């Protein structure tokens, strides 16, 4: 068996499914677009003036909505990445419930390729979604001040988070009992950007919540992306993000492999 060739075949199959079910790709974009418009045009003026301090100092001298666009844009990009876990989980659960996995079992293909194809497809979908969202944030007033090296660092973070989130989505899809469950379980990832520094500084939160917000995986990723795109100080946030991504990807991979081998439809 050629694992690479089989994985590419499963990857192409995933892309064909995206063409047949464009609503899933639209969902990836529509949710962060809704939050972008809500937080910029409804809450942006108040939040931009209220946050102030060092959190907004390098974004826009006048504060207000213009500064808040630069503050919130990275969080909206993270919502795009986090939301993709649901799409991947749904696609995997659909394969499980329709019995296609059992058919693959009878074919001379690598078992790992079935999971890898979903991961590769999910990553490509996320990258495309993030690219579209960058254009939309610019359309509402975001003005990145990033060097070539900063854009490369941003791309590295997006890829790392995409792989980690997609593996978790695959694992959740395999563990789900139905497509409905698969669509709901990954929602926990969608909440994490809100429980971090994506929309307001963690310093404004109660102490207990702040402790969680400061050390959950999306906060260092958000701070690193914001610093890279707006010319701020990155520090060690990229390395902290890389460590979180490696841990999440490993958890998703191990969980997915265990679920794949254990499910009775795979015997």
C-alpha cells in the first residue's frame, strides 16, 4: 500500500465533497463575518474607547472603532479556524454513518489515509477561509503593518492551528454517535476565542476567569497574530502557540486512531 498516494486520493475525495456541499464552506465564513460586523459596527466604538492603554496604543492613536478593528481582527481569524472543527467532524461522522468506511476496509488502501485525507482537506479549507477573512477585515478598516517575516510567522501559526484543530475535529467526528452530535461537540473550540484576549483584554475579566483566559491555547495564538500583523512585540508567544498546537494535534491524532480502531463498524 502507498500511504501517500492513498492519502492524496482521500484528499481529492474531500475536495469533491466540498464542491457538492458548498453550504459547509459558507458556514465557515458566515459565522466569523457576523461577529466581525457585530463587534466592529455595533460594539466597536464603545469597546475601542474603553479598552485603551497599552492594549490599543500601537493600533490607532485616536482609539475608538478604528483602533478596535485592529484589535479584534486576529480574534475573528481564530474564529474561522476554530469553526472548521465542526465541518471536519460532520464530514467524518457522515462517512461513519453512511458505511463508506466499511467499504474502504475491504479495499487495499492505507487505513491512515482515510483520516489523513480529512485532515488535509480541512487544512486547505481553513487556509482559504482565513484568506477570505483577511480581505474582509481589510474591507472594514483593518490595516496590517506586517513585514514579510511577520506574514510568514502568521502563516506558520495558521497552519499549525489548522492541523491541530482539524485533528481534533476528526477525533470528535469519529467519537460522535450521530451527525448532529458531531456538529455540536466541536462548539467548545468556538467558545475559546471569546474566553481569551480576542475581543477584550484578559485583564478586564474576573480573577478566576482571567487565569483560564491567560493560559488557554487561543490566547497566545491571538496575541502572537495581533503582534505580527500590527507591528507589536511578539516575544515568546509563537513558541507557546507551537507547543499548544503540537499538544492538541497529538491529542487529536491519538484519540482519532483509538476511535477508528475501536469502533465496531471497523471490525
